[in-house]
């Protein structure tokens, strides 16, 4: 059990039979009355965000989570096969539980988050930024850097990314896996 005043960013709690991660919190001391804890919680399964208030001293059920590195091996249908970097155990995880799955390529290391008490996989995260090769895009024009105009480009994983006009086929780019946006060009 955990007291409501001990909630911090990243704390995982069980509330109404569901698991939530705290993404923001604030101690509020109104002019009169008791101090409350205002939290923003994210549902682990659905990703839905909700705001919830707790009285100070309220007991909550905390969940111990483990974060482990797993290497992506291959996909079979909607399931991804991951290899534990420490024990070499092979696990399968649904693509819906992986953030940034469209930018995942063989050999990438993901962080898998498990409920330590039940050994249930909650979700997996790609690194925030990854380097991918452009497999197809319209030819760029030299000197086309003055405007913020973008064009579609297909990367090696098959995902489509909007890139600046000067990017050409065969170049390496850095992509933000959270929203699929272009970050910058990578020199080989």
C-alpha cells in the first residue's frame, strides 16, 4: 500500500481494477479544508488519461513494475517476438502494446514493462529516437531548405514519414517514435 501523498511521476497504482501510471501530480492546499493530491493518471491498457483527486493520507494499492531490455527478433502476424537481453528468454507481445511499433526493425532494443507480482506484460516502448533509411521518396532539389515544406517518404520498416524537400532516397534520418515525426538527417 502507498499513501496518496507519496505518488510521484511514474508511480503505478491499481485503481478500480485497472492499472494506471501517474504522469503528473500536484499538492493543493485550499484556503480552508484539507490538503488534496491532484493527479493525472494514464491507463496502462487503453492509454486513456484521467484526472483524479485524493485526500492526503488516503491508502492506494501500488503496483511494483519491472523494466527490462528486450531485443526485437521478428514479427508473426500481429505478434512480435522479443528476446530478453539478460536471460535469453523469448517472449511474444501483441503489436498493440508496443509504442512506436511502425518504426521497429530487427535488432532494436525495446524496454518491456511488467507487473512484477503477476509477471504480466503491461507494455513495451521503443527508444524515443531511432535512425532509419529512406527507401523511397521523390527526388529532392538542392538548396530547398528555406521553407518548412515537407514531402512523404517511406522508411525501411514500411512506415511513412514527412521529411523536408532536400532529403533523398538512401539517406539516413532520425525519427521520433512517439509521433513519427522527422527529427534530422544523419550523416553516415
